[in-house]
């Protein structure tokens, strides 16, 4: 038996070597610099060899040529002198099926736009996002468009359309009575922006969403349904644990929208992977997040964008309450040592402008190194692709972008993306 295994192993090794030499197309990228996001360092004079969709070697041409035949006909060499390569960016909180609220309100999109229109918009959103250097998205809720996000993800995987890697949350789950659209005549049955479920019925709904193909389970821990329309917790602590348990059986993680302190605490103690928004979180609650290894997506951009739609002129007017709360939340999270992710809640503002979140997180107090890690390594963890994307390393998938200048010194260098590669394919 051992003999056969060793023969098979030898055959596999031979096939692998044959592939690296004579098989699919290899690409050698020759940039001036590579960003090591883990160390926060710029590395000079290294080339990257890509075979199919993976990085198979990094080093000087001499080093790489020792183990790889660089003279092959099917080797494409790309001279990228003057450019800096870094891992493709990740936005861990998007809504690919929404478009900016200053074009059409959320209610208008959910209630009046056809599924076909929303999907058509989604296709253009995905392309704009990829061209902006974002090679992965965690899309957190179709907002009334059913499971159209699953269809888009599958179309991307089949190469029918172009866009970032996508993991999706489907319809998302809310407690009965909490979510919108609201304020319509009660005799009408209104399409909700998410699926309502409570108590033991959550078991069925979580399983149903998983069965329909969601990659993550998105839950609203609170929503604006207090007596004055203010945010208040929705699911009880027990309901939350039930959701997380049922999702965990299938190997899936839960992500919680939570703006209230109590909503955050219930979600953290139940074992969610990340908290979205966290606007009213206290220092103690952020410390609890740190203790339970829960990742924080502050979604700064959406807060600022909506304040601006409501008339706030940034830099001229005093900060509105929402923006002040967000500053406080980010400051507390930093103090508590919580891990930040880059999740912008794009959709309510323009797809392709995702970079705004990185710049704002930095403005709100994150170092550039932490900001870049949030948009690469931490994002990879939330995509459940840690060790596969989020860094420029041998064995990783070839999701790479290139810019002029040094992103570790100036995030504005990411304004102009010169090159985009996803899964070994060059898109820009
Ligand atoms: Zn969102």
C-alpha cells in the first residue's frame, strides 16, 4: 500500500512540475515595490510569478529562475517599473443591490424597483468595484431583492459577469415588527427589506437561508423601533444564541448589525464573527468584543454619506450627532484594542468609491498600517479565506492591485488603480 501511495505521490509531483513548466499560462510581474501589509513595509526589487490563479514564487528574477523556467513561450512578462503591488482590497460590508439614497430612497428601491432593474444595477456595481481595486466583497443583505445576491455570486463564479469575489448573506434576518419599509397603510402587504423570524422559528429560517446558499448569516441585533423611532435591541440573548448555534452546525458564521450597546453585548456573547456599526458601544462593550475576538466594522462612510444627504456640509457645519457617535465608537474601539475591518456599507453611497472608508478610518484615528490590514488581512478572515487572500505571499491566490507611490505613506495613492488582477486574471 505504501508503495502505491509513493508512486501516486511521485505522479502528482511530476504532473505538478510539468504544469509549472509547460501547462497553463504563467505571468511574471516585475513591479518596483511590493507592500507587505502584515509588517507594514515596502519591499523593493522582487518579482511575482503567477501560475493559473496562484502566486507560486516571489523574489529576484535570478532566485525565481532557479526553480522555474522563465524562458517558456507561455510566460507573459509584465514590466511594472514605477508601480507598487499590494493585495487586492476587501470591503467586508457592501450592498451590491442598493444604489445611492440621494438617487432613490431605500423605500423607493425596495418597493418600486423591479428585481430585473436591481440585478442590472448590481452587475454594473460589481464591475465598478473591481476596477476600483476591490477584489473581494462580503455582501451583507439583498435589502428586499430576495436571493438575487446568490445569483450574482454564482454568475461571477461562472465567469458570466465581472466583479470581485463575493460572499453573500441573502435576505438577512430581522425580528418581527422591527424592519422597514414602514409607515404604509396596514391593509397592504409590504415587501420587507429582510426576512422576519422569532423564537424557535429562527431555527427553520436560518436553515432555510443556508439551504438557499448564503455564505454568512446576517442578523439585525437592533433597529430603529423604539417609542420615538430610536434604535433598540430586537432579538433576546437566547434567540441570538439559537441563531449562532444553528449557523455553526453548517460551518457558517453570523454577522450582526448592532448600533446599541445592549444589542452589541447580546451579539458578542452569542459568538458572532463581526459587529457592524457599533455606534453606541461603550468602552466596556468594546473591551468585551476584544475579549471574545469579535471584529469591528465601523461603517464610517455610510454615516457621513447619510448625514450629507440630510444637508450636513462637512468642514463647514458642526458634526451631527451620528458622526459624533461614530467618532466616539472608533475611539473606544481603538482604546480597547479591537480588530478593525474595512466595511463601508457601500450601496447607500456610490459603488466604486469604497476607498472612502479607508480614508475616513484613518482620519478617525486608525494608523495607515492598521487601515490597510483592515482592508486586506482582516477582510480575508471575514471572507473565510484567511491564508488564501489578503497578502502577497507564495501559495496565495493572485488577487493583486498596483498603484503609483507608497500606500503605507499616503492612502491617496490608492485613488488611481493602475492594475487589477483577480484569481490570476488581469482586469485592468
Ligand atoms: Zn449594511
